[in-house]
C-alpha cells in the first residue's frame, strides 16, 4: 500500500506551513462526490465517498472511444498510463483509473478471469512478510474481508493455463493510492469502480496487460508528478512538477517526521519498481 504523500494530503500540509506562527486549522467540508462515487452500503460495510480532488487527470471513470481489437467483455490494463478499460460494443469502452502494485508491474501478456469474490479475504505473500515485517507480519495468517482488507470490496483473479497467476484486479482501502505505483498489490480501483466492474465482468473474460510499447503508441508518454501520480508528459506538467517538488521540499524541511516518512515511502516504491524491472515487467 502506498505511503507516499498524495496531492490532497500534501496541499493540506502546505496550507498549514503557509501560515506564520501558530497554524490556523480550518474545518471545511470536502467537495461533493462525483456521481457514482458517493458513500454507499455494500454487504454490511459502509464504503466512504471518493474525494473528487483525487479524480483529476482522467482518474474518474469515463465512457471513451476505443479502437483496439479486443472483444467486448474483455479487460485491457495499462500499467504505465494507470488506466483500465472494460471493452464494450460499438467501439466504446469504460475507462477506470487504477493504482499498480509490484505484482501488477511484473505481469505482462494475457489471461482470463478465473475467480471472482465479494469482500475477499487476503494473505500477504511470504516475500511481503520478509521484506516489510513491520507492515505485514501480523497478517501472515490471513485477513478476512472488510474495510481494512487491502483487496477492498471486490477481487477478480486472473488465471493462466487453468492456474492462478496471482494477478488480481481489486478494490482498495486507500483512495489516495489511485494513480500511483505502489509497493505491494496488483491492480486496484476505487471500491465504487471495483463493484461496477465486478458486476459487468464474467468468469472467463479475457484480460490483456499492455507492454510499454503498446502504451506509448496508444496513450502517449506519461510521467509521475511530484506526488507520484501518473500524468501526461507535457511541458506544463513538467513545469508544475518542479513547482510542487519545491513546495514539498519546503514542507519536509519544516517537518523532519514528514521527511522521514516520505523518504521511507519513496524507497519502498522505488524498490518495487526495480524488482518489477528486473522481472521484465516495468
């Protein structure tokens, strides 16, 4: 799960640092959620609304034209643009924003949805327990489904050759992570999107994960902004990254605990990317 300071949280920190002397903390209501991302009850669990400030840069679901040759009902995952497409009839698709974890980064090629679970249980891999015992050791025996479960409200399990590939498309416990490359996990969506996708997908649906070459050809180049989120690689975004990075550096200089927290998160995520690259996936 990503622990990198995200844009919404970072801006809150920066707003406090901008005040001289004692910070004046003002309580304000978040903006109303976008349609389809309101708080909802599901399976006895109360899923919180998604802050619309997390849905910029194309991370809210949208109906889009699609020119690929995948058949309707299939799924296409782009880990570089951090988008997932559910293919529909008539040259259309629903596009969802995603976060991509280590296991998602290392997977390439295709498979089929072999199993689907509502409020799935979860167990960290032995490697996750070994590398981050501070995070995962207490869950080594597994965790039942619920609001604290990293798989979120729904999980779709990808199979190859009749065997579990350990690649999952699932919900999340951390809405701030969408758009990021994270230190663990596969492909995660906002829980509202995971529920919708789950209701549309059928067992046996084909899933394709794009290569970097395919992503560049179809989506164009992407970059990470100062908060670790994938955005289009444009001069405007490059300039904004420099400004945001300077503001974050000032925030970390004023708060050593924040600096240490962010440094640990960046190290974990960079290690995840290196491991994925070594495996030929990123």
